[in-house]
C-alpha cells in the first residue's frame, strides 16, 4: 500500500515519506502558493487550513521546480508555477508601494506629520526608514567629486 492516511478529527495526515497521492486541486494550490513566494511552512499552514491536510515541509518543497526536490514536477504543474510567478511579479510592479519614490513620499508625509505633532520618536523612525530606503545609493559631494573644481579651488 502506497498511502498512509490517518484521520484525526477533521484533519487528514498524509505520510509524505510513502508518497501519498494528493488530489490535483491540492497540488495546484501548493504550486500556486510557492510561485507567489510563500515559504514551505506558510504553504503547509495554508493547505492545513484550506483542505484539512497535514503535509511536511519536505512534501511541500516537492512542488517547487526551483528546488532540487522539485526536479521531477510534472510539466503541467511546472507551467502553472511559471505562469503564476510571472503574473505575481507583474502585479507587484503595478502596486504604488513597490516603487521607491512612492515609499519615500509616504515616509516624508509621516515625518512631516510627526514633526508637526511633536512626536519626535515617530519622526526619527521615518528618517531612519528613509535612510534605509536610500541605502543602496551613495551620495557624493558635487564639489569634491568633480576634479575640475578641485583644481580651481587650489
């Protein structure tokens, strides 16, 4: 027998070590969660809530074609993963908060409002968040960065 399914109240535990077959609906759900960058643990909890099935993290990882354990994933589920991930990334790019300029404007609003109300802790938090947001960028003093200006001042 290939499956070991134990019923515990409303939950069904499937022993992944014996490769219990999951319904295609559950497989598709797992693939879509992983394609949206959910962790195996998050996906595990969602499967338990949605379908009442307990899966191991290793069992979930078998449905991620970007991992070595997902190398044998069927072509159908691999295609679903790719399409779902592409749609997810496209949707993320459409969100205003996905853009640095929008986030900085919001932080500036928080800073201004906190300063007006005298809430220095929040104002400093907004400044700190803005600094973290700009961390990948380096600022240079225009005068010291331009070698022509350096010669003129001597």
